[in-house]
C-alpha cells in the first residue's frame, strides 16, 4: 500500500460502511474505530485525511531545512577530528560548540555514524580474559586504585612526545585524580600520590600493579617484598598496599577505565602549551567530572566522598623528601631535573641538593635543612637555565696538573754554537 493509495482505500471502505449503516458514530462523526479495523490505518492518520477531505496534503515542514544542522565550516572541523581517530561524540560536540554550533549531541552522533569511513582502521584488538574475574567490593574510605597510563600528545608548537599519566580513583564513590609527568620514575609516583592524597585524602589501602617502583619481588610463599623506598613512603604516610595478580589488570577495573577515559575523552583534540598547562586543564577536568552524576554508581562522586572517613596529610615536613628528590650538582654547575638543566651558585659545586617543582616554579633546596638555594621559572625549554651566581666573578689562572720537568738554558753569546763549523 503506497501513500497515494491510502485515500482511495479509505473512501471505498467508508462508502461500504455507509451502505451498512455503520459509517457514523454520533453527531455525524466518522466511525474511526470501525474504519481503523477495516483499513489497518491509525486513527490519527484517518482523522487527518477526513480533515483534508480524503486527500493527501503536503506536510507542513516539507522544504524546510534544520537550523541545527552542522554547517559546511563545522563539517571540516568534525571531519578533521575523525581523520585523526577522534570518534568520541562528547569531545567533537564540545569542539563544535566552542566554534558556534547550536545543535544537539544527537545530531553529532548521527554525523559520526554517517562518516565512519573517515576514521582510520584500528591496528589491534584487546583480548579480554576468558576465565572468571574477581573484583573488589569495598566500603567508604577503604580503598583507592592507582595506575600509570602512557599517551602520545602534541602541544601547540607541534612537538610530539610521550608523557606518563598518573591516575587514582576511589573505588567506593568514583572520585578521581589525574596528573601528567614527563616520566614514570619512582619519584614521579611519590609526587603524584601526595598530590592525589591532598586532593582526595588518604585511604586505608592502595590497590596497584606489580610495578618495579612499588614491589621488588615475591618470596617463596608468593608474598610481595616491597621496594625499600616505597615501603618507607607508605609507612610515613600511613596506608597499606595490595597488589593485583600479575598481568591481570581487570582486577582494578575502575582505574583502568579511568585511564581509557582520559585517553579517549580528555586528551583527544586538546591544545596545551606544556606539562604545567596540561596539568591545570586536567585538574579543572577532574573538578568538573567529580561534580557530575556518575551513571555506573548512580552518585555524584564529590558529594559522597566528602562524607567518607579518610585521613588527611598532617606533617608537611615529612613530605619534603618525597616532593623534592635528591640531585647531585655537576662540574658545570647544573642539576638535571625532568630532562632540563638548572644552574646553582658556584659555592655548591659538587654537592647534593634537593629539587622540587611547583607549577611554574622550580626550587633548589639544601639537602639537610631544606633551605632555598635557588629558584627558576619553569618554561620547559631545553636551553640551560643559568643562575646569577653560577660562576665566580674572577676566575684564577689555571695551573698545570703535572709537575714541570723541562728546563730552558739561555747563553750569553749565541754565536758560539756555530764556532765548530768555522773551517
């Protein structure tokens, strides 16, 4: 039955109903219920046909275009993101919205679905385990999960580099914290954990992988032997550590999902200048996500986490050795930290100092008293950062390192040397 056949079918059925005396219900109104049973056409459509005199009228929205459609200029932005493998509808929607898009998220999803051919093919598939997986069920303030994730990023200067993403999440309410580092060394792990504890509080247990910066090995009974520095760190802060089964990340699925969400949502299409700028955006992103309803748990993480019985960092002096790792000053008067060189006064040549970075400032401290020796602005440039007093104002003349054994003899009459040649 086509659209043009509908009026004829209704007219024939209605005329037959008139001969049977059942065409009208009351007050000369068509008996739409009986007509619906005979023609299998909805009452809404029958009512519209009778209103139009049993003729197909043109729909009122025919010829109109959607005012919320993606424009040609915005299509280029969306296509460029799809060609770079960015398929997250929320990320594309936020980028288009910032460029003046007035439509809905559903329109963006439909556009992504219609242009899937622009997305490059995936290179590999992650195989999930076939055996049964055991996951933790914890109470409020009992357990956090932490992990490292590595992402390839491109800054505003079009420089591509690989950075380490430290992630920690509360297993009970979903409260999350994310921070980026140039590397995943143990000192970066301590700094990330301290910043996370200052943001979320200290739980009873930390669940993590069998990473070398945490565990050294296992004994004959399979019990972990913690790294000496990490064992001292957890004793000073006041928490315990549990380890997952080796090569089995599904045990701590909450933080694994957070790392995937950072890679697939936060970092996609994000513009930043350096690590400091990236961490500022990550903190704002965490504040926004922690204040939203988490569908998986059905709660707002920040509201629930405020009621959890977690401890807070008290003695800040204990934290300085972990926030400011040791560095030895080289013969050129520089200390190396996060791949950059920073100068110190010449009187500290060859000594051991502590180096601490706080946002856009880098502090060089005395290793024993923690007194400030020098301060530098962190611009993430590979050029050396000199100190005003890095070299002595007057350099002494350099003396030879080996004793001098040669001698020079001066004679009064140099012509005597050629006397034997006088024939």
